[in-house]
C-alpha cells in the first residue's frame, strides 16, 4: 500500500489582508519549492485582479516538501492566521467554525509581529482564548520577514495527521474534484485529491455524477505550475487532464473513478463539497446581442472553478436574451463581472441585484420569485417569506452607538452584545464588542457592509450565515410611463422604504428619459395606488421660426396644429424607452 506518512495537506485561512499570500510566499521560499529567480510577491495569487485588489479570490494549490491545498474538504489541517494589528475579526470566527466542522487540526498563528503598532500579546491572548488553549501554543510570525515561519512548518509536521487511505481492490481508484480549469487544447483539467488507489496517464476513468467516461491524458502536481508526474496516488493532491471540452460535464465535488463497470461496482461517491447556495441574483445582459453565446461559454468556464456561481438563460422583451446568475454576495458579483471583462473580453449589463422570496398564493400554490417583474399582484398573495441572516459584528466600543443606529435603519434585531477583547488595547482601537444581530438578507446585500465600514472608520468586521425564512414586509413597486406598465423596471422594496424608493425611481426616470413631443407621466404604483409621480415636459419645437413679420393669425394656426398633433401622439403613441435608460435604472439602487 502507498505510504502517506510523509504527506501533510493543509490550508491557510484568515480574514482579508491578514497575510495569507505573504505567508505562502515565505513557505515556498523556505522549502525551496520555487527557484529564487522565479519568486515574486503574491506568487500564488495568479490573477491580476487579486494583485490589484490585494485579496485572494482563488486559492492556488502547490506542492512543497509539504503540500498546500485551497479546499477544506481536501486537507487535514489548517493554519488559522490573525493579523496582530487588527486582532481576531468576524471572518476569523467564520473560518474557524468551518474548519472545525470539517474536523481539521488547527494551527493558530499571529502574523505581522514586526509591525510598529502590532498588539502581539493581546492578539495571542484573543486567539488562545478563542481556541481554549495556552497562549504558548500560538505561533508568532512575520510572513514579511520570515520570522517564525519555520515554527509553523514544524507544527504542521508534528500535529497535522497524514492523509488516511482505505484498502481497495487493485486498479480501483477514487479522487475528489475540488477545482478545475479549461484549456482550449487539453480540455478541462480537474484539480483532485486522490483518496483511494492511483491514477496514471492512459487510465480509463469516469465522472460518477455526470456519468461521463474519458481517458486520462496526463496527471501531475502543482509546483506551482502544472508539472507532469508518472502517477498520482492516495493522499496526493494534483491534477488530471480529462480532454473533456463540455464545461457542464465536470463539477466541483464530483468523484473520479474507474470506467470499468466491474471495478466501479459498489464504490460510493466521495463526500465532497456541498454546493454553496446563492443568496443574491442578478441578470447579466451582453452589451451586444451577438455576444450571447460567447457569454454563455464564458460563464460555463468560470463555473468550472467557481462552484458558487450559478446561471440560467432568461429573456427580456426589452433587452433581449440574458442569464439570471446566482452569487454569494455583492463582492462575488463584482469579481465575476470583472473576470468576464478581463479573461474573456466581455462587458455585461448587470440588472439591480435581488434575493429570492417564497410566495404563498391564494390558489394554494407556492413559488420562489427573485424578479420583481414576476412578483404576483397583491390580491393573489397570502404571504411572502424571505431569508434572514445571523450576523456577527466585531467593533470598537467607541462606535457601538453608530452601529446600533445602522442596524435599526436596516431592520436588524440585536440578539446579544458582549465584550470581545482581552488585555490592553491602543487608544485608537478601544475595547472591542462582539454583536450578534439578525436582519433580512435583502438589507445585508444592499449597502450595509459599506455603511458599516463608513460609520466605524473601517474598524468593524462582519460575517453572516443563514438564519432561516421569515415573514417579509415588502411590496412590489411597479413603474408606468405614459400610463403603460414597464415590468423590467419594477422593484421589490421594504414597506418602510416604499415611498422613498418610489420617489427616487420616478425622479431618476424623469432625469434619464429622452423628452417626447408630448408630456409624459411617470408613475410608481403599489397595489394599483399611485404613490409617486413626475411629469416629463414636452419637447418644444419652434414651428413658426421661418415666418417673418407680424403674421399673428398664421402663427396661431400653426401653434394650434402643433398642439393637436401632440394630443394625437399622446393618445396613440407609446413612449420608446432606449436600452441605455433601462441600463441606468437597472443599475441604480435607491
């Protein structure tokens, strides 16, 4: 049986900007996994977007003398990294909960101990208290200078167990797909964790979920470039070149096994990733209708290494064909939009994001609606339910009042408030508080996080998780232009904000719509009742400009004719709304 005693699979997890990428750089240097001439900052952050934003979007696997993986389901240990200048953040707690649920061995480490305003002692105490361990068990490191990084490696070797393997028949193998990418000449390359047996080039294999058979074209490891090896064995993390060209066939979380029916008989699917559930939906329209198929192909390829992205085709009578896409939040939406532009040269029009509502109708049916245009009329509805979130906020006590006010504005309910920090703190930070609040998801994904950062001068941190479905106090604001309904511009808004949202919507339309030859009424309607209205004045044309002198009677006749013409236009004509007007209104979030 293949010996895995010398393999350690681990992941580095941390709040944003706490030093994951820099620590990875030092680990690669110290283990001589990358030649010095090829070393550069943020080596594993391979997207330009990651380097520009200073965030890690895609965790990159790499083989060292030890092994690092991006996915918790593919590893046995995790280095929990905390910035000594910021302390434990809300996202730190979320990462810890996920890692603990996966049964991972946790190696706690405090980073940036070399920074002048580092609160090393206090942060070590916070982390030790959080994990219920002695402060001496927390590793102190500077990923920038390399101080303490060898201690991290030593702890990984000592405490993280080697990967467990199970005895299986000869030629029987199983591997878990935890990521993938598409290459035009080699097809889909699956990133895998081999659980049983071994896989080599030329092996006949299949994907258990999709049932797709294929011949393995190549196998290899990450160094961090894709590097071919003769075989991948149980405990290894590597890649398989499948040759499959259809992105819909390969899914993160699928099991790769033998194509031979006899060998595959009785083999169970590996417990891989649970598909992340989207919490936010938005329609993507290609800027040019002819790019629709190109957009479909690009979304399919992004889906290969982003299991949290979902999309389905839809159609709008105004803007044409599009895709309704599901996201984990606003940052996820922004990243996908930017990746489409950079990696596929596709610009998209993004409709105003929305969430999914559970509607029970008077005919006894229940439906899930994420589009205001499909929201049933008020007289058809018995009840509406919406997802709520449980949010954890860590904030200096100085800003507690501002945060409480913000929660109230966003319909949040405070559940508990308690001191979080221990030990001495700098005057700028103050004693920190941990708040747990519950609030509607529609408020979380609007502009809550941006406002939270603003009112706390950037000191607050936020994490959230689902808290179930609850009754929703929302209304659908419909838009009418010249007495004609315009379904694509409808909005679902909180009842408490209906008047404000309606006024903002009609004002924006008045400022955006081209003027017509007649007056145009712009109205916002809820349940058949007009709650906001604006009038777009008629475009004036000087029909008497060519006349000279004082022929007043002739001018009067022309003005009367013009007035009658405008009445006919108003009675017979519908207002044409240009696509750019829809685009501007759809992007606006009142």
